[in-house]
C-alpha cells in the first residue's frame, strides 16, 4: 500500500498504489512556488554526490588485489566488506573514471531531465469529470481513485478519460521514453554492457536465473487465477473482464477500527509472532512516530521514511478507520521495524536493494490479513479480504510482469531506433497478452499503459517493476517459513532483515531460509501460498451468486 518513488530514502522503494500521494505533495509544493527550485537544488546535491562516488569508485578500482585484500581485513572495514567489493567490481566494468564523471554530470541535465519533464507533464494533466450534474477538472491522481469504484460505468468512464488524456500527450511521452532509453543504451554500449538487464539486476543484487525462475512460477500462478476471475465476473454481473475491473471491489466490510483499536490489532498479531516486534510497535506508538490524521486536503495511503542519523523513522499516512488503513499501518510499521533492525550497522550496509525492501512490510500485511480472516465470520467481509489477496496475486503475477515484458521488448527494439507511439502501444498489448494469458479480454487491455505509468520513466531505477514481484513473493516465502516452522523464528527473522544490506538476495535466502532462489521451487511454493484462499473465495462467491436471484 504505498508511496510513489520520491528521492527520499525509503519512499523510493514504495509501491504503485500511492501515485496520488506524491502527486499531491508535489502539487502542494508547486502551489507555493518552490517546486522547480527545490527539485533543482536536490538534483544539484545528487550530482555532487554521484561525482564523489565516481571518485571513490576510481580509488577502489586503482587498488591491486594484494592491497585490496589487506585493506578489507582491517578491523574498521571488515564490516563493510560487501559494499566495498561491490563498488570495486562495478568500477572495474565501467568506463574510465573521467568519462564516468562526465556521464554522471551530463545525466543530471539530460537523462534525469527527461524524467523530470515527464513527471511535470503528468502532474499537470487534468481531465473533465462530471458527477451528479456538476463538472470539474481533476488530476490523474484523483482519476486513479475512480478505478476502485463499485459502479462499472464509473470505472469505464475513468478508463476512457485516462486513455483520451494520454492520446493527446502520447507523442511527448514517447519522446521522453525514447530519449531516456537511448541515453541508457548509449552508456551501456560505451561500457561494453550487453543487456539492458545488467544494471537493474546489479542494483537488486540478484542473478538472471533467479529472475527467470520467479517469472516462470508467476506464469504458472497466473493460469491458476482463472477460477478467481470467473467467480469475480459472476459476482460483478459482467461477461468480460477488463483492465478497469481488476480493482473493482467485491464484498464489503462493516468493520471499522478506531485508531487505538487498529494499533492494538497490529500489536496483538505482530506481537504474537515476535516479542521484539511487539516492543518496537509499542515504542513507535508511544513516541508518536506515525502521523495518521484524516484531514481535508490530505491524500490517502502512506509512506515511511528513515532518519539514519538519529536512528528513527516516521510514517505519514491517512487513517480513516477502515481495514485498508489498518493494513497500511501494519505495512508501514514493517518498514519501520526493518530500519530499526539495522539502525546500529555502519551506513554502507544499511542500503538494502529494492527487491528486499518490501520484505518486512508485506510480512506484516500477511500477518494482519490472515488474523482478520481468522476472526471474521461475516461472509461479505471474508469475500472482501480474500479478494484483496487475489488482487495482489493478479497484480504481481500479471500486471507487473507485463511491465517487465514491455521493458524487455522496448530495449530490444530501441537499440535499432526510436519507436512511434503506435509501436509502443503494440509492444504493450503484446506484453499484456503474454502476462495475463487470457485473464483479461482482448478488448479490455490497456495499450497506453506505457504512457500513463510513471514507473517506465524512473531514470534512477531502470526496470522499476520486477523488484515488486520479487519483494511480494520473497516476503510470502519468509512468511510461510515463519508460520510453518516448528520452533520460533522471531530471532531468525530479525537476523534475516539485518543481513539485507550486506549480501546478495540469493545469499540472504540461502543463509536464513535454506533455499535456492535460482531454482523455481521456492517461487512455486510462494505462488502456492499467495493463492491460498482462492478456493474459499470461489465457493463464497458461488454461494453469494446463487443466493441473489436478481443477478
Ligand atoms: Zn512498502
């Protein structure tokens, strides 16, 4: 549940559901006239930082094997061996330091500039929306909220408005995408890097075999979602399943939680797993580290950000008494706990990759949703909760995979020249066809997704997609391990989180879970766990459907 890529430490890892939060924050800042100057100032600092890093990389690269080994054995460096080796390895496959320095400097005003331009354009776009006879201009962030509406006509209208708006801007979006993709490919070529995947895999400290094994399991999992989609169609009373039906709500929750009750619910269920996590949640509550007030002008959702110097975190979210808000609280507290677990380590080994960044947050979400399911005897509420689980599976197996497949084919084609908006849409349709495997009807696909989704334009994170699915399935695997194992795993869990910034993803899994991520087995088991509840959903839906003769 959560925030869009900002440049702050944790929010950059946050999820796709909160595009609106950052858009809103940016609007607020823009309204005060600071937007351009603040962003430019941050870009300047980043430019300086990258310049320093380039110098540091050059120094690492200069060391010969003997010197380097000796250096790493020094008392004060032993603990940061992993990131130092990583820096040196990277420096050795890059261009000469002077050229790298130039490339980094040019990127600030070129490469990243395209991303800025796109964000500004998308942030300024509005559509005319009519409601109960009155019409107003709303932002795309506000429009995104309409996709969760129970009335299909509203979702359909929202989709058509989105498509119309991006049709008018698709030529500009295509320029931004082509130029930033071209920049990246030129740089890779000069460095002698063969695949556009090299860099994102390196950033995520994982192997290509791991990625392939994961997608294989997701492809198999997607096919198992067929009965869920069919049951949901019946519940919604629709014959075709479209892009905008994925987020259609089913069931209902009459449960409301006060702020205190939500904390207690999280505390009870997180605390039942780990006394350490329980103590942390009490600390965060008592120190008032979560700003959750529901007030006018504040967007929904939430995010967590860390302050490494004073070793604390803060959560910014809107709590409006629903189950979803409770889940967001649990999710963000997971991020906080992750930060807490590594707060005393040297800074360089607290930098965990995006693919491991959602481990603790998803873990907490799973703890509370399973507890809520166990407690709920109300069939409407159970339907709603189970639907949330299946929607997650659908998103991570299919939607995110479509983004990945699109990126793969985009880079392949971009190497031969620029692509027109029509060609980009065609690639997107092909990617969706493959990823969804018929779960969405041919007419219900979203050709302009490449233009409307800002993740494709995130220059800091090429392939800003597969880490989401990795994070979700990895956390599910950790959760299955934690709940399925005979003895207590609380200490092992904290130890796993503590290692996320100082070894590869494969090593974290092998050391703490005893599994091999390069093989499909781990991923297949996680997919299986993620789909637990599918049969319950189908049979509940069946009862519901047969029980209401109007449908
Ligand atoms: Zn998160």
